C-alpha cells in the first residue's frame, strides 16, 4: 500500500482566470514539476489533448498524467447524456493510464463567476438530491466499469459545499461514487476533512492537499466576495503555509489504508506566490507528515 505525490498545474497557470500565469510556457511548468520531485501532474488547460502527443510530452519529463477535472451537468441532463458527453475526456485518461476520474457538478455552479458572492451559491432540495444522486451513481457505474475510479470533488460555489450537502450527497449516492478528499475546500466550505476520512474511508479514492488562510477567507469569500476574489486575495496556499493540520490528515490516511495519489493543489497568483517555491514547501511538508504517519511512498 503506497502513496504517490503529484501536483496540479493550477498554481502556474490558472484555467479559471487565464490572467494568472496564462502566458507561462507549458514546458516551463513541466520542468518545474519534475525538478521539484513530483511523479505526476493533473491535466491542465494548456496540455495537449491528443494522447500520443501528451504521452511523449510528459514522458520527456518522467511524469504521469494523474487525471483531470471533468465538469458534469447532471442537474440538466440524464446519466445517458452525461456518459455520451464524457467520452472524449475518458478516452484521453484511459489512453494515458490514469486511474481516477475527478468530477464535479457545475451546471449551476458560481465558482467561476467573479461577480457573484460565494454566499449566493446554489442548493438542492430533496427531489433534486434524489435525482442528482441517482444520475451520478449511474455515471459512476459506467466510469468504474471502464477501469477508473470516479472521484467526486465537492467544491466551494457548487451544490456540494458544506457538511449538510456532503451528508445528503453520501446518502443519495451508491458506495461506488468515490470522493476526492480536498482539504482546503473542506475546511473553508464547512466540512471536517479529518472526520470524513474516518467516517467514510471506503469513499476516499483521491486526495487534494491545499492549505488555507482562514482570515483571508473570512474577509473575502466568507463574507461578501466571490470565490475567485477570495482566490485572488490569497485564501488558498500549499501545505505548511496555513492552518490545516497535515500530520493529522496523513495519520488518518494511514489509518484507513489509503493507497493512491496525493496531489498538492493551491490556486494562487503566480506573480505573488512563486509556484515552484510553494510547490517545494508543500511537497516537503507532506513528505515529512507522511513519513511520520508511516505512509510509504511508491518507488519511482
């Protein structure tokens, strides 16, 4: 049972806000990722979507493709239509040997809307939860049958943000619907990440580790600002630079026998927070915590 450390390229190039690092050459990003010591990267907007081309590019840096975010719209279309829509993304991940399919409901999400306060994010009623849960469970059946683990990403500004949302989500989806444990979105959204590990270990199939600057959130997205304005203000950072106890996170993952990717992901303005320096801090923090917890890193 081993873990492997990867990273999201969002610290270098933010796909939601192209003004943040949008002119950074992809080769520069991949060079940093490899030299810092990561084994893989999640998919970024600048990555080529042709599998042979992408495989050659990443292979040149000794990197794997971990997976990549997929935006589903199950509140507005049924499972069959969603399965049709995801074919291109799934085919790329399969061709690249990825093992996880990260997915989030975005049909009515506001996290990409700079002018909408986070407090105005969407909610589901009982009927909506039942319909959404049934559709997502059917999509998970399909994706899992294709050899990947579906890993739902709860996220600020979406219908799965807080503890009540998560409880409803878990109640209305079948056990084959895995979860991406995202520490930063959990803490700022009102979800207990440590409790989630212990209460639903069978659901944890992928891990995103980001840290938070709670006072920044409280003054921005936690008050009257949008999610994106909170990001711009610096509410997210890497492990070791905020308030989350990653020793406790790693101890929890060891306790449940977690094996898989642990991704460092922190949306910051690269002009203010050097991506490579912060990635080094995040990886050092997690490696130290993982070693202390008794987690074994996969050989490369």
